[in-house]
C-alpha cells in the first residue's frame, strides 16, 4: 500500500511539473494565417505595429465612417484574428471602423504569447490607432473569452466609449480551478488576467454577453465581473448557447442598439 501511495505521489508531482512547464501550451492555441485568409481579407487591411521589444506584429483594420465608432476586438485563445472577419459584418455594414487585434505568436506573428506581452502589445496598438486621429472617446473595446482580459486591461487605462465583454471570467486561475480541482492551479498559473480586480476601476459603460450553457467559462464567472463593475452596465444572458456557438451577428445588433 505504501508503495502504491509513493508511486501516486510521484505521478502527481510529475503532472504538476508538466502543467507548470507547459501551462502556456495549454492556454494558447494559435494558428497561422492561411493563404485563403490573405486572399479574402477585404475590406480589412494589415495594420502593423512595432512592439516595445522590437517585434513587428500584424493586426487587421477596416476603416469606416470617421464620424462613427471604432471597435477594437480581442479574440479568444484559439485560431487567429482573421478567423473573426465574418463576425464583424454587422458592424462593417453599419459604417463603423473595426480593428481585429492580433496577438504575438498568432496568425504568423513572431513571439510567444503571455499576459504581460499581450497587454503591452495591446497598449501599443491602442497608441497607433489614436495616432491615426481616432478619439479615445470614439473607441469601443471588445473582448471574447481570453480576449476579455486584454480588453479589460486597456479599459482600465483609457477613457473609452464602452467596454463589451463576451464570455467574461473573473480570473483565469479561478476558472482553471473548476476544470482542474485536484491541482493547485492558482499557485501554478503565470498568466492570471484578473478581470475582477480591474473592472471596479473602469468608468466606461459595460456590456456583458454570456451563454447560459457555457461549460468552458460558466455563467457565474461572467456574473461576478458584472457584479463588481461600478458604473453603467448591462448583462445579457444568451439562453441555450454555450461558449463556441454564440451568434456574433445577434450580439453586434444588440450593441448597435445601445449606441
């Protein structure tokens, strides 16, 4: 019996070690930019920035009516920004400008993603858009899933027109603890994206969408973010929908009604 316990302890420690070493491989799932995406990107064009550590990162931008809002969208942990082009159709048809922020390590960009780097790059992207002449008060930050952490980070630094969060979480360690209850993930995780701490300091109007059947980031985590927000806010439950089957057309139509 003692031998079995000893083996189980060794296996547990080994698993903990693997989780710690490869945790970012378990969190970030980037895909490269395909030739099809490159050839079918209109009306988006490449927006390139140089990061603080000297990398050239490509995002996607579609300029609309300068009198209307500019939406900056931060996507989830899988795929790449170009995957989200079809999801922006409603906003584009309404004449708004849209920026699909791409992360380092995603869509053919160099570098490796991490919380600090993604936040740093997002700040640089924001600066580039402002340099183009876009007023901060005309910018709406949008984040989905992982991207809610980056969008919330920026909204805590800039007095933007609004913050839209889709499938938001309180913090990554808290959600991970639900999926891995037998591991001390809150102690292991390097990238934390603590939305709960930041949301209380955000003054921009807040709009949160969350699928009621979401099994990846369950509804209560989005509600925690909503409850912690202090300013103007609205929480929209999406009945019958989970994490990956949300209708972005429905969501964007609702956003436009609020403008």
